[in-house]
C-alpha cells in the first residue's frame, strides 16, 4: 500500500516569535533580531522579530 503524505509548508525569512521561542533558536541561524514591545494594557512580554540567514520552512495550519 502506497501512501502519499504531504506536509504543506511556507517559506519564512522573517517572523515574530515569543521570547521563549527566541531562546530556542540557534544563534547561528539568526541574521538579526529586534525586540517588539507589548501593546499598552497587554499581559504579554512582547515579541521578537527574527530575520533568518536562510529560508526556513514552517508547517501551514
């Protein structure tokens, strides 16, 4: 029986991630990073705008 598994992905060069996710990204993969402050009244700690050196493929969904 032959199954054709297809995982839909999209190329990502720049994305916003949480501070926790940012810490798990290898520094050798990051071209630049910038802190994006939270909105006034928000309970979050803000996010990080990360630009990768090379394209990453992230699952869509």
